[in-house]
């Protein structure tokens, strides 16, 4: 492996994978050496196949079929193989040469067998290895042009029965099923390659349907069946290119597929077939899609297909019609229409749809806030600050939160009338606090803090209550001006943390202690702080990490 080192493995894998790989070195077995690669098996949650490939300038790459490795990461199993290899350069060299010798010996032996002996050998191996037998049966059926036999074999490949318990394929068996299902792609491609693309196209369509039905009963956490579905889609496209089917029939299948659950598995885009559909097929595609949408105007798949086709043809009116047929009650669809109209320069219509979305939302508390933002921005950009303020005012009145308060403030300041608007807003929030108690008071405290009206915020917190985060914010903002009030907050929060453990808790406690020390300095009572810390050290002395952290901060 060209002087592989632990440092190199650590650099490629990262600290976490490297440390975890240390525990898997003894799980590595079956090491095989080739020209420029080394592979092995590693026992983990299940058996994983790993492969290391050294590159130039000390680079190192590898693959593993574990979930983390399939994401392209250098996983703990690759680290384990690398560690197992370190210090074995001589053994590896001998192993590589031995592998070459075995390959040459096998080739020479097979070359020396007679036809009868080779047939006997193949029969013996296929009798012992069911997967090998099935692969060869599929190739034989393809060579004979036996479409019925190939179709039967594909159905067997996609049947979950042999892998399922109680009708479901668990994760432990999903990989074996996915490997078998992947052979269906080869069957389709073999038909295309043997000059029967029309049969390949029909078989691909059938296989896609069978796989889509099966995937619902398989734990495909690794996404292997999704890859098989994508491969089948590619095989179908290639078969269509070779077969040149009737455009209208192809369009019919593409629309039917796009509206079926199988579409999520294959991700087939009908527009990718545009060159095969031509003018007649594209017209049929739009016609079939429109018929399906008119039969189900609220169906997600039907709407998505219609909009996809309409946008490709720059038919904005059809896009709007599809949206308008299924308007969301919170104005979100109105916003989508407004944005579509703006992209084609129809600003007046866009504004009308946005305003309609506000009017048709029964309760502004539930409106899509993006619609409010969109319309406010349009009013501002077109010199209508009063309308922007009115919209923010109504939205805050319906949905009183810190965010809607901040948005109201920005609009009112732009219109030059924040003072009266603020008074109205605070009146509403005080009424909420009086009616709802602590919950309502928290919004009032938040907005007063945001306004930096600290005296009013302290008063509201004392009258209606506040959560710990708000009390802490009040104390942090008020240390120089109200050190006694801030100190009482810090002491209360610190007392609660002394009853807890954990490094995160200790960090929070030390932060509070630093704030407590600052308050005592402002109050001119440093001796009180010394006494407090001394007592704290006595009662908390068994928390060694806390003591160490306090030492680090000279507490």
C-alpha cells in the first residue's frame, strides 16, 4: 500500500471514524490483493465488503457497502482494513503475486478442459449456486429470444416472497433482495442489445410496476431499490430510443406512470422523451395530462405534471389555472400565482392576486406570512408606505408575536408614525398579559427588551412573569444600571444549576458566577462575592470538573 500509515488513515477518515475503526481490526477477514487494490470483508452490524485503492502522492481512497460508506465517506470499516494492512507490506506483496498465480492457473486449467468437461463443471456449479444458475438462465433465455422465459425470470427476480417474513422484507434481508432485483435491469438491456428493443421497452415498464409494488414491503433504508428503479428508467429510455414506439402510445404510458406511485421510484421526467415524442406525441402528452388533471384538480401528481408541461411551453395562463383550481385557505397559492405573474412582467395582475389572497384568508392569524412579506414589499417599492403599514398593523393585531411587532415597527418607522403605533401595540399586549397571565406577558417582555425599554421590561416581568431566558436577558442588559436586580436573577439561576451535573451545566454556572462577580463589583461588595464562592466550593467540591473550570476563571 505504498507505506500506509496510521496518520494517513486518520487524516482521510477523520478522528471519529478512525477511533471507531480501531475496534474493528480483529473483524477484518478474507483479505484479497490485486493490482492497485486490496479488498476484504469486515464483520459489523452485518458483513460489509470493503476495498482500498491507493492513489498518487500518498492519496488513499476506498469504498464500503455500509450505509455510511455508500454516502462516499471513508468509514470505520475502511480504517479497520487499513490498520490490518499496516506493517504487512511483505505479506501483501506475496499475496498479490499469489493472487496472480492463482488467476493464471485457473485460466490455464479452464482452457485445457474439453467442451464436455466445461459443461459438466458449469452444471455442477449452477447446481450448487442458485444465483449463478439464475444469471445464466437469464442469459440463455435472452440468447434464445425467449421473451416469455425472460419475463417469467424478471417476475421471479422482483418477487419478495423468498426474502419476506410475514409479508415484509426486513433490513437484514433487503440487500440480498436488492441485489437480485438489480438483475432485472440486465434482462431489459439484454433484449435491447439483442435487437428486440420493443420487447425491452415493454419489459422495463412491467418491471418498474412490479418493483414499485414491492418497495412498499421492503426496508430500503440504504436506497438500493431506488437505484434499481433509476437504472430501470435508464434502460427503458434506451429501449425507447432504439424501438421508436408510437408517440401517442408512449405519451399515454408516460402520463400514466407520472401519476402512479412508481414515479417516485424512477423519477422519470416525460420531458426527457421530447425528442422521441415529437410534435404529435408532445400534443398527446399535454392532452392526456389535461384530461387527468380535469378529472382530479386537487391531485398533487396531476397538478405537478400539468405545471411542469405548462412551464416547459411557457404557458403561464395554464400554470395559473392549475393553481387557481385548488387555492389554499391561507393564501399560499395566491402567493405562488403572484410570483409566477411577476416573472413574466405582469405586475398588476400579480398584485391583484396577492391582495386577493389577503382578502380570502378568513383569519390573518393563519395567513402564509410569506404572502404578507411579499405584499408589504410590493407596497413599499411602489411608494405606498401607508398600505404597507396598514397590512402590518392588521397582521400584528391578528397574530401578536415578537416578529410581527418588529415588522410593524419597521413599517411604522418608514411611515414616520411609530410612536402612536407602538402605544396601540403595547396596549394590545398588556391586555393579552392581563387575560392570559404569564404566557401573554412573555410576548410583552420580549418586545420591551427588543425596544431596549428595560425599566418597562422589568416591570412587565415582575407583574406578569417571565421565563428564565428572559430574566437572564434582563439581567445581562441591566448589570451596569440595576446591579442589585441583576444579581438577584443570577443568584436564583445559579442556585438551580448547583443541583444539576454535567459539563454543559458547569459552563453555564461559571458564566453566571462571572456575572455575579461583576454585579458585586458594581455594588462595591466584593467580600460578599468571596464568601459566596467559598461556600459554593465547599458544597460543590465533589464536582471536580466544575472546580477545575472555576480555577480556570480565577473564581
